[in-house]
C-alpha cells in the first residue's frame, strides 16, 4: 500500500494535480476549490484518465499470460483465474477507448504512455514471476486509488466545477458496452467506470488472499446457495472492498459445480 501511495504522490506532483481527499471519502463537500494552478479542467481530467487507463490494462494481461504459460508448462488446469484476469484487462482497455472518443492525446502524452507502459509491463512481469500474491495485492490498492480518482471527478461535476459533463452525452461505444440507458451523460459514464474499478479492487484483493497454485477462482464458481446469501460474484450484487477471505471462499466453494478450466 505504501508503494502505491508513493507512486500516486509522485504522479500527482509531476502533473500538478491536487484534490481534497476528504471530498472523495465523503467527509467534506467540494465547495472550496484548490488553488487555480491545481484546478482540474475537463481536458486535464480526460488526460489523466487516458494515461492511467493505458497502464491499468497491463496487470490483468500479464497475470493471465503468465498463468496461461504456467498451465501449459505444468500440464494442469488453472482453475479459472485466466478468464477473470483477461476480462479485467479487456475492461480497462474499454475504459481507455471510451475516453479516447472524448479527447485525443498529443505526441508528448503518447511518448509518456509508451515509456510508462514499457517500464510497468516489465516490472510487473518480473514481480509476478516472483510473487503473484504481492502483485494482486498491489493491484488491489492501485484500484482503490482509481476509485478515489473517479469519486473526486464525480464530486467536481456535482459541485458545479464541470457543469458541461452533466449534459455531455456518453460516447456510443460506452452506451453499447455498458448497455447504458438512453440519454446517459458523462457523469453516468464516470459512475460505471468507478464501479468497474471497485470490482477490480475486490477481485484482486480476493485473489491475493488465496493460494496461488491450487485455489479456484471464486468469481467463476456456480454456487448452490440462496441468491440472498452473500458470496463472490462477477457482478455488483455483493461487493467486498477488502476482498473475500480464503476460509469463507473455500467454505462456499464446497458447493461448486462446473468449475471452468
């Protein structure tokens, strides 16, 4: 967690970003804006979203790739982890493609993305080889920061700092992907993206709680329990920000059927 906070602090300092964390936590309103040079405009928000989402799609793909190769090399099943990690990577890429419909980055941003992705991919690749559990925990905390970022953006919209986003239509690609209601706006889009990031947080914290070699992926298990009983699900019916403990996952998994490969 300290590593994630250090990375965020460094990135915020480098990009001139400043926001009241109490607003994101719901402990204060957004009535008092930061100093003008730190004020976030729609263009700054979109630039930030594009850069972060271009990196956020890396962990899921790296984890899925390494687990796929491990399954081939060991000649045994993966117990469903690969599918969820690939879905996470795809979902993050859809976030990026959606924001690109609203703003196209310049050459400098493209160079920054190229360099950041190269460094992060290789670093995460090596780290996942050493300790997958640590990597999933890292991503869980990273997704927590993403939730905070989108919460702050929504707070800016609600406080009137970005009034145009209350009326700006969501891109067609977003409406199609999330099956959004007719007339959905940019604010609605931010809510959908934040919900995705919150789910990624839960998934990665849960995976970090499990035995990396043999435990099944609890988000793909078909449970024989009443729908009202809380258990890991792919959707948002039940959410657990800190992830599901291994003991409760295994207890609920005892009723699994048709576990994917």
